[in-house]
C-alpha cells in the first residue's frame, strides 16, 4: 500500500501493588497503581473519498500514556455468603498522535484526546451465596452491580458511550445428576444513564434467570 508499513506497538509499564489478608483471613484486599507509556500505538482509520471500500485500516498513530489505580476487596461474611467490590480509575490520553494520511487513507489527529474504550471510572459489587441444603441439594445465588463511566469509540471523540449500569442476577439449585432440569425465571435490568438521569435501556430476562441445573 504505497510503501506504508505497520510498525510494532511498544509499551513500557510500571506498576506497584499491595495485597493483604485481614480479620483472620476473612477479608482479602488488593490494590495497585500503574503508569503505561505507548509508542507507535495502533489505531484504525478509513479510506479517502475515492476509497470508501477501505473501512478499517490499522496504522501507527504516535504516542500515548495511561495512569491510574485500582482496588478490590472480598469479604467472607459466612461459609455460604461472600461480598466483593472493586473500583478503578484510569486517565488515558493520546499525546503526540498524528497520522498525516496518504492517497488511500484519511489522516488522523488525536493529540490530547481521550483514548478509545478508556472510561475514567469502573466499579462493581457482587454478592455470592452457596449453601448446601442437604446431601442432595445446594442453593447458589449471585447478584452483581457494575458501573462504567462515559467513554469514546473513536480517536476523534465523535462516537461516545453513555455511563452504563448493570444489575444482573442469577440463582440455581444444584441437583444430583439423575434429577430433571427445571427453568423458573428471574429478572435482570440493564440501564444507561446520562449526566443526571438513569433510564431502563433493556430488560434482559434471558441474560439472568433462575434455573435448576445438574450438579
């Protein structure tokens, strides 16, 4: 393609972390901070007006950097019940990130823009329940809350994704192998929020259901 050669993407990573078992090993805590420096970062561009059949071409855009922190905690409240949570912060920016374009491909200039698929905040909480009822039956359940902040799909910050909140849940009875499989229904909701409001985007009843399964 007129002499254009894709070069490797290189990243230097620096990270420090901490892990501890607390309260007689009932609580596990982990955390980390990190910094990444990218050179020759790979992104996609598209064809020029006369080359619209080129929809995605991989190119080297330039330099970028990310830094952030994350932490997670898991607490076993009882032999059957565990609660966990996590949170992460990410600051990801293109630095000197310019592709001049050529006869086939459109130019790209993302210098100073937020990196694609890099939300500033992510977090979640989870409740897990696993309890034997008798020698033949045990009850399992799971409730999850997840949050992802606003982020971009393109280097020019044109296509965006709203903040997303998910609350799926499942429960199941683990039965002996000879037991017939059953499938009662539970509910799940996924919603996206704008800057000040939350509206239900879809009810994913198929994604989260209550069912009896074989052990």
